[in-house]
C-alpha cells in the first residue's frame, strides 16, 4: 500500500456524512408543544366531589299517598346548629358534638346498632336538618361524617 | 454530496425525554374543557376521595350569597356563563328550574318524550358553593333540584391532606 492510499483511508475514517432526517425543526416544534401543554393544561387532582343520590328531603309527613306494601326507611335525623359563626353542633339522638371525627364514630355505632336491629344500610335514611345560618362548610363536614360512617342514603332536610 | 462534519450535542436522549413529557401532559392535562366552574369561589374542604368520570352529563352551579338574602346562581348554559335566578321578578319565570328541567327532561320540560324531549336520568348537578354561605342560600337550590327530579347532586370540594 502506498503512502497516498494510507492517507486517503485515514481521511475517510474521520469524515462522517450526515445521513437521516434533520432533527432540529422537529425538536423546535416538540418544545413548543411541550411548553404549550405545560402552560395551558389544568390538572386533575385538586378538587373532588361528595356524591349524593338523594339531595333533598322534605321534613314533615305531608299528604303524599303511600303505595300499598311500601315500607318507609328508618329515619335518622341529624340536627345541625351553629351557636357561633365558627362552630357547629350536630345532634343525633343522644349524641351532641361539634367534632367531625367524634360524629363519625358515633354515627358508625348508630349504624351498626341499626344493622343489628335488622335494618340494612339501604333502609336507613339520614336527614341532615341544618339551621338557616349554618355555614356550608360545616354541612359538608356533617355530610362527610355520615358518608364515612357508612350510610348510603343521606339527604338535606328543610331548615329549622 | 457535501462533506458535513458531525459536531455539537447528541439530541436523541433529549427528544426521548421531551416526547415522554408531551405524552404525560397530553394524558393528564385538561385543555379546553370548560365546565363553567367559577374558580374565585372558595369551596369547602373534604377528605373523601371521589371523582366524577362523566363530566359531559353534568351542570355546574356556582352558588354564592346574592342580594336580598337570595343566592346568586351562575352556570354554563349554551356555551355562556349566565345567571340563573330562582324567580325572575320581571317575568315571573323560574330560570333555574326550567334549565334543570331542560337538561333532565329535554325541550318539553316534562317526563317522557323522544329525541329532543327524551329524558336524561343520568343527568348530574354539581354544586360549587361558597364555604361561608349559610344554608339559607343552599336550600332553595336543593329544593329546585328536587323539583326538577335531579337525583344526582354532587358537592364540589377541595382536597385536604390528613
């Protein structure tokens, strides 16, 4: 092999031809899409919902005709008052508390006792009866306590 | 073909990461979905974890205390956020009740009917209420939902960590 040929071989090893697509415009576009999605997107996860299938229940018997054979649900009334604007008092039977955890525990016991007495969860109707001035956030706490206690049918009643 | 020498950085890992990020954002981000929810309202907090899957069949009612001890209710109806009064003093109509009935029962506003007047039993209402308002503002909204025979009413809350 001559010196000239060796020289040519070394040069060809150093030079790389740019084969394949030019990635620069694609990277530009992809970055723009990424920045758009990051700025424009609102994300799932900061809010959720308390679900109710029976949102409202009229207090009092009224004059609704009950169909024959109809078995009414076992009512459980929770009265909610607000002695001061920053606190609530929930009263259900013998329980009287302003703490959500205590209320949850007490309602759980009540539900278990009702279950023992032969009433299934579907046959118990919880009615939350708030005063007019009771704040919505306290009602959500009481509602959540009833949900956490395992009740399935929870409704708000007319105010007292 | 001209001789181009390869120089600069290798962009392949960058593209891989950026593509992964794009797919992530496309999956988790909600773009262009307007439920009419008023983000200025301070909603109550709760620990319960529940999300609504079918947001297409819902109507979000923003409820805040209004003048004359009446609630001010707004909702996205027909692509526009508008106020839905309990009773319109000028006409005597009940815009909130009529709107709920329209979603629930179709254009005829009563049970039964077909096509445009067909019932929508799965229709859901989301109440987005101010956490400091009294029950007197919420009560008429719930009564109206009951009158419109909306069975599924959900209370929008914000997540709190224990």
